[in-house]
């Protein structure tokens, strides 16, 4: 019984960062235009992760795009600026998006 409880707690601890970042993405309105595994208005987070999987500067680049907005990479619809997102939160979101598989 103790072993099962410890395994369950360990699994929950590993999943917690993913839930925390999904919560952050939801609180910053990212989910209005994006989804983890399907295109909405913008690309899915999985597609973004696949596109930039070998790019060492992707976290910083995406964090900047989250805050300042951008256009032309995923089609004609521009991503608006998100001035309410701090630089630290933008980097956390970018790292989370890049970790989606």
C-alpha cells in the first residue's frame, strides 16, 4: 500500500509542472487561439514544438513573440502582442510549449 501511494505521488509530482503551465497559458488567454494538439486560430503547441525542436534560441525567440506579437510564420493571421505577460512568464510559457510532444 505504501509503495503504491509513493508511486502515485511521484507520478503526480511529475505531471504538476505540465498542469501549472497549462493553467498559466489559460490565464494569459493563450488557449483562445491555440490548443495543445490541434490548430485553432494559431498553430497547435505540438506543431510549434516540432518546428523549433532543434533551435537552441527558440525559448527566447518565442518568449519575445509571446509578448510583442508576430506575423507571417504560420500564415496570414498575426499573433497579437500580449503586454500583460511578463518576460518571466513568457519564457516559462515558451519552454512549456517547446516541451509538448
